[in-house]
C-alpha cells in the first residue's frame, strides 16, 4: 500500500503521474522532502507531455524516471531538477528525512540505523549469506570479509551492496562472481582481483563499494 503522502501527491499532480502505475512509485518516506518540491517544480514548467513513470530507491539513492519530448527546449531544466533531487538523496535519511550519508547501499541516519539494527540483524545476516553463496565465498573468505576489529554490520552491508552492484554492472555468465575473482587492471585494484583486494585489509571493502557505486552511477 502506498504511503499517504504518495497518494496525496498523485492526486495533486494527476497529469504528471498519469503513467506511473505501470512501473510503480515506491519512494521511502524520508525522501518526501525531495520528491514533493521536485514535482511542484516539474509541474510549473508547463510541459504537457511530461510524465513521471517510476520512482524508487536504488542502491541508496533516489531514482526518478521521466518521459516526454526530449526536443522541448525546457527538457534540460527537467533533467537538472531530477538530477538535483537524486544527488541530494545521498545525504538525506530515507527513513526520517534527517541528515545522513550512504553506506553499504543504505542512506540512513545513525538514529534510524540503530533502530534498524535492533530490529533487523537477522535479515542482514541472511542477505550476507545469500550474497556470499551467490559469489561462491568459502567460509574462510567469509570470515576475512567480516573482519575482526570493525563493525561487522557495516561490512556485511557493504559486501551485499558490492555483490548487487557488480551483478548490475557486469551481467553475464559469470556475473558478480566473475568480476570479484578476475584480475582487474583498474588503478584501485592494481592487477589483483577485487576479492583479493578486499581481503587485504578492512578499509578496502568500503573502497570497493565506492568504486562500484561510481561505475553504476556513470551508467
């Protein structure tokens, strides 16, 4: 069921949301402070065939898909408005709307994260186990990924994010596992496989996540 603010938003902007039911509009409540003014600004442009076709969270960031006449001289304003809202979402908690930073594919403030950790540790552990199985991690590799002296919750979240991003960025027969285990000539990895780089020290896991997030974002 859609949140009440989304229902009200669709009612307030029926023309803008006329095609959204096909792909859906499921935006976390904390980002309503970004989405409501965005829709007001888009509506104010007065572009008749402009429509929002999808809204969602993807790897910790707001994603708004739109359609319309790309040849319209105002289209540059449309894309700038959407891009600005998406960029701001990296720093807005998707739960409460407070200040936050993206970590492990989640954009959530410390307070909400603490609450989430109290309520959902088993879910994250399950997600980590599935991600580890998907890329064929041995028990020894899983232990090394989790580390000993750092926050294992954050490390599990980062690894789950890495597997998801790698699967999106490098689809194919070997997918995320192939990318993790093949030698990589990127300057970050210096000829090592991303997995070998991750296992070198505790900091490399977050660096690998940041690298993949940048790759997917460029796309």
